[in-house]
C-alpha cells in the first residue's frame, strides 16, 4: 500500500484511475493479501482448523445439492428445448431465482462475513468500495448453487441446440449478475430497515401481510378441503372448474412474468431459437437494464454506508418521552437481572426476533401441506404436530448454541463481577427455555389450527419429546457456547462474523435429537405400542436433565478454563 | 503494620513463545493512588487483566486485600471495581439499564441500585441521555459510563485502564475530583494511563513496566531522586518532570533526528 500515501482526497483518488486504476488495483491486492494472511493465521488454532473443516463439509453438502438441482434443471431444459416447449422455460429460471435469493436470507446469520465499514478509513473510491462489497463473499453457498443451476441449464439447452451456445451463455451470465446484485441488495436493505424502529415496524407489518395474503390465496389455488371423501369424477370436475376459474388470473400472471428477469432470460433463448436475433438482443438489453437497475438500488445503499452512515437509533431517541424506566423483573439477585437484560436485548434486536418467529410463521403457512390427505382419500398427516413443533424450534439454534455471543465486551463484566458464571448461564437457560416452550406452544396451536387436534397419545409423545429435547439442547448449547463462542452483533442480519463449526454441529445435534424422537416412535409403532413412546422419551428427558445439571455444575470451571479465549473472541480487544 | 491492598509475587504471563509479563512483584498499600506506567506493549493491560481476573496468570500469585485472588474468589470480587480496556459495556442497554444491571450483579438491593444509578448519571452528566443505547454513545460517554459501572457498588480497590482516554477536559476534572475523594475515604486506586501529567498530579506511588518487566517502583520522589543521581548535571539544578523520569527509565530520552520520518510534511 506504499502508493497510497500520495493520495489525499477523493479528487486525487479519481485521478488515480477510478475503481480499475493503479491505486484501486493496489488496494484490491492488499485486501486479497490481508484476507489470505487472516485465513492462514486462522489455521494456527484448533478452532480455525475446525472452522475450515466445517466450511468444507458445508461446501460439499451444498455442492451435492447444487449438482442435483443442476442435473434436474439440465435434463428439464434439454427436454423443453428439444421439444420446442420454450413457454415453460421461465419456470426453471423462477426456480433458480428462488434458490439464489432464499439461501442468503436463511443462511445470513451463519455465514462468516466481512464488515466493510472498517475500510472507510482508507482512501478508497466508491467504485472500489462497491467492487469489494461484491467480491467479498462471492463464493458463498447461494452463488455456488445458483451457478450450478445455470450450468445445468446451459448444458441442457446447448445439448439440444448447439447453435444457441452464445445466446444461452450471454443470457445466463446476465441472469447470474442480476441474481448476485439482487441478493446483495436485499441483504443490504434488510440490514438498513431492521436497524431502525420505524422502518422495522413497517417491514414487520409488510412481512405479516405477505404471509396472511398467502393464506388468503390458499383456498383459491387449492382443492376443496371438505373432509368428505369424493369420488374420482367429482374431484376431476372440481379441478376443471377451478382451472377455468383461475385461467384468466394465470393468463395475467403469464403475461406479466414475461417482463420480469426470469421471463426475459427465457425470452432471449426463445427468440434466438426462432431466428429473431434483433429481438433477442433487445430482450437481452432489457435483462441488462434490470441488472443495472438493481445494481443502482444496491449502489444507493452502499453510497450511504460509504458516507459513514450511522445505523443506530440515536436520531429517534430525542423524540421519545423520558418516562421513568421500571424493573421488568422484580426478583432480587443476578438471575433476575440477567433475564431482564436478555429480555431487553432481545426486544431491541429485530433480526433475533425474526430468527425466533419465522419458523412459527412458516408452520402456519406450510401447515396446510399436511392437510392434503382428504383429497387423496387419506386422513391428514398424523405427525404434523411433532414435526411443526420441532421445526418451530429451529429458530433457537443460534441463541441456545451461542448464548454468550451477544455479550460483546460485556463478557468482561461477567468475569469481573462476584456472580458465579453458573448463575448467568442458568438465567440464560431459563430465559431461552421459557421462550422455547412458548414458541413450541405457538407452533403446536398453529399446527392444530391448520391440521386438526392430534390424538392424545401423539400429544403426549410431543410433550415427552420436548421434555427430552429442551434440557438436551440447553446442555449441549451451554458446552458449545463456552467452547465455540462467536461474536454476534444483535442489530445486524449480515456482515458479521459467524462460525461454520458451531452452525454445523448445532444442526447435527438438532437432527440427532429429532432422530432419537423419530426412532423411539418408529420402534413403538412397529411393536404396536405407540403409547410406550411417551414414557421412553420422558425417561430420555430424565437423562437429559441430569446431563444439563452436570453441565451447569461445571460451567464455572469450563468458563474459567476458556476465559482468555472467550474474552478475546467476544470482546475483540487487546 | 501497613495493610496491603494489592500484592503480586512473580506474576508472569506467557502467550506461546512470547512472555508479555515476567516476574512482576509489587505491593500497593491501602489508600494509595498508584500509577502503573509503561510504553505501548509493555504489559500494562495484561497485568491489570491478571489483577482483575480477566486473564489467568501463567505463573506467580495475586493477593487483593490480603487474600489470594483467583477467578472463583467471588467475595473478593465484590470489593473491587474495574474499568478494563474494553470497558465491559453492554451496547444494547441504555445507561440506566446498564448501571442497574451492574448493581444487581454486584448484589446491591433495589433501592440502593436505583438511588446510586440516578446519582451517578447526574454526576457523569449522562442523565440527559437516559434513553439512548450505550452503543450510540460517544467514546468519552462510554468511558464515563464504564467508570460509573465500576464504582456503583462502592469498591475498596479500583482498577482503571486508561480511564481518561477520550474524556473531555471538564469531565476529566470532575472524575479526578471523584477519584481523589475516594482516596480520602480510604479506597485504593490502581491506574494505568499514558497521560503522565495526570499521574504526576494524582498518584503518590508509581511503578514502570518495560518489555514485560518491572523496571521502577516507588514514590515519585524516590524515582526522581534515583534518576537525578544517574543523570549528570540534573542534581540540584531543577525538579525533573515525571515524563523525564519515565523517558529516562525506559531508555527513550535520546531520540536522534535521524530516527525521524523525514518524508512527513
């Protein structure tokens, strides 16, 4: 970075050649070197090696899924191109778009991301800042999977029509660029919206409205839900009626989607296959405009960050009344104090509330899938309740398995104060456990509302599984919180450090706990004594509670053994 | 016999092959305002972390108020207050919430916590910012809040790591008065700072650490006399400042012009 000292202001930065000039290139090289050094230095610790291993496993798993998706899309596109059924090609691109955009949102909290604000002190041009924002994290799961899907489509179409190679390549490259920019823009704006109260409330309202709208759409697009069994003819007649009723709406959707990126991408290929190169170029330009537009939307956000925008709540506070604050929990002692602190911190962290609440909402939304029994002449899926309850608890993975992550420098206070760390961890466990049960209750109610009340045996089994899963999760969560902690900024969704190792292990444990429950139920069902599953799971719960108390008893020793690493990791000082 | 507030024997901390603090033995009497000085990277913060239970020593012992200090010495922790390097703040709480949380963690009852919180917020001039999250505070305000949190339980021994960094002159004057008041009431203060004028004005005793080793320890007058006797021409001519004493002891008093960065404008 020796060239940098001559540069004093933004004018000189521009004079130095913009985002592709010698200065920018020197900066990119310095950043790459810095990241490489950080990677190598990270490997000096066991945690670093574990993280690398976890990254490798994650990459492998998603690559396999991506290859599967790519193969499926490849065969489909070959078939569509071969038979000239271009009108169905947009469906493939909508699938790719969905995969590309959903993965970053669902995995944002587990990804180890680079915070760009640290770069602002350097003489960096906005162009370079933008380029670096796009480059860092480019090789993430969504891009890899999206790229594999696109590769599959490319191979499929080109195998059917060799002459379409340049068109397919160009269209897919533009579509990929659009997706990358869109994913980044969504995350950047979500971070912005969730950081301030007013916008947070608007986003929450829109979010809820979206899910409620989905529910209102449900009756229109699904078959009659009457519990009466219908004969084949009556069902076919109903289906026909529905298709006729929905036909105008579907035609409108079809006409509209032609103007959207997946439709446009498919349009390029269709026009190219019909030997209309001028039209194809025009449509390709339209796709380019979409990419540019979304790049501009991302640019607006990044420009604000580049100017040193503060995403804090400060400006809103002056308008608020200065009413006296009360204690939320009146109980004496550090346990009540810690629970109150956790409660306040949680209520001020919209990303955390979303993480906890979204699985429950999803239970409400997708619960209807379990109701497809009657139309097929079968009763509803009987295990809907335990599945929904278990799924509703996924949102807790992060806070239970990294329960010190949001402490920041406050971890020093925990070690300095005369309160045993056991009391702090117990308070966190009680708080998270209560929330866990509350969410399980909500998930259960949602599932019952959507699918119907299950048999008392199944209800007992679900409760017994919770008695087993809750303390088991807390016990393992406490151990992992002390041994694999990572710092979390509760106010942000993206661009903060994560731990692939912690994420992978916690998911593994969750799967194991679900597996134990499933295996017990399966064995008892096989023995025709399903009722036996509940007492067995309660017995497992007894063991889990014993394990949890043992862990709690050893928390102080474990924390003190890991004190240096915990403070260094969470407080990031010295 | 003079009672000791802080005593260390052969305190050592190693980070792999690096020895950050080596064989530090010092004593701080009760009621003393003690300055702990050293250049950057000398081992000041590492020492203070070991003295407050934030870092485990690789060797040696620490005694606070005559009792061995370990991470599990909870009753002893009740007697000490700390403003560590990272300030130990909780960014998502407001200042009153943070102080109440700290007070409860130190076992104070509700009324005492509420009363002291209000007094400290008024004293630190933070009462007008009671709805603002700590994360949105300026660095100086965070320092003041960290200091308020360190004293809310009325500690007998107070450890301060760079408490005046980023604090404005008015607030610094106020804080100094508060700390002097604590000393008068019998508290012991262990202070690290790079602002030598503050140490010279406040502290009665000073220790200097350099490259992990204690190179000087005693009253400022003793150090002054020792340095004066070793520097030709200074004896009896004028009173050496603490800065001159410090630079002389750490061997940085004779920077040659050649060492300057000539390319700087």
